C-alpha cells in the first residue's frame, strides 16, 4: 500500500529491521514495567494467574526488572529517534 501511494518510496531493509526491533523492545519494556508495578502493588503474588512469574517466583529482583524495563524503553526511544531523523520527511523539516 505504501508503495502504491508513494511511487518513489524506496524500501530499506535496515529501517525495516530496526522498526521491528524497536517495536519488540518497546513492548518488552512496557511488559517489564507492568510486571514490576503489578508486583509492587500486590496484583501479582503467589496464587495469581497472568504474570510472567519472574518476580513472584523470585527468579529476578524488582530492581532488575525495573532497570531492564527502563533500559528497553530507552533503547526503543533511541531507535525511534534514529528512524524519525533518517526519513526523508524529517530531513525536509529540519533543513
């Protein structure tokens, strides 16, 4: 659809892969932060269903989950910023 609407559009495999990685990283970061806050507010505890089990099972500490969530979201943000700046429309707007 994008190629039909924009005949001069060129496909970039690098941008395609980075977009996929960025989306997955953002999703993972959001899931980690959700697990952290659900555990802290006792929504996730022994006997409940639906958590990843990392915190309830004691596999990881809350600090590790929180740190991992923020690292994932920052990485996703860096990828997103790169993609915004690397697009032709962004170059047009900035210069």
